[in-house]
């Protein structure tokens, strides 16, 4: 069984909030001992992130809980494909160096607000179906959550 199917079983077939799914995902990866002290190109990580205030308003929208296939890193940043910028049914195709350009983002290390958790490659086929993303729009310094369904409807996700 996969992390997704394990969490799906815990839901008992009942509708659950994105927060519930995200909490279950982070706890499952943590319980599996998948915390990471760093980033390694070719692996995937999930974490809580808060962009610099100056940059938030420049972005059309941003993801507070990215799930990123890592392309590279330096002392200050790491970058890769955030599969949450894809439709849930297509996310398994984002764990690759050939992910759509719209998914590629750069992350400032000092703005990671949680432990980084490794998403094992054995989970990539279905873990993207877990609604762990939380998109935001920032206007006049205020962060406002935007449902993924709105971004899907507007064609903002690949």
C-alpha cells in the first residue's frame, strides 16, 4: 500500500478537509523517518514555505505547502518542479527534470518554515492526489487562501 491509500483508508470514505489530508501526509512521512536535513537533486521534498513579503505580491499566486522535485541548489536557494502547479491527476508526471515550465520555482532556504520531508520515489505515482497544497494570493500585504478548484477553473494549473 502507498501513503495515499493508507491515508485514504483512514478517511473511512468520508470527505475530509485539505488540512486533514496535509496533516496526515506530513505525519505519515515523519513517522516513516523521512525527514531531511538538506536537498538532493533528483529527489522530492514537501515542506511549509512562506515567501519574502516583497516577493509575495509580485507572484500571481503561491503555494504554502510545496511538493518539489529538486533540480538544483546553492547556499541560499534550491529550485525544482512544484507538482502542485499541475492538475492532481497529472502530478505523477511532475517528478522529472522534464516537468512543465510553469511548475518550476525557486525557494529561499531561510523561508522554509518546517522540517523538509522526503517524498520517496516509490510514492510518486499517487501521492500527488493528496490535496496538501494551499495556494495564496497576497494583496496589500494580506495573504488570502485561494481554493485549488478556483485555479483549476481559471486554467492556472497545468
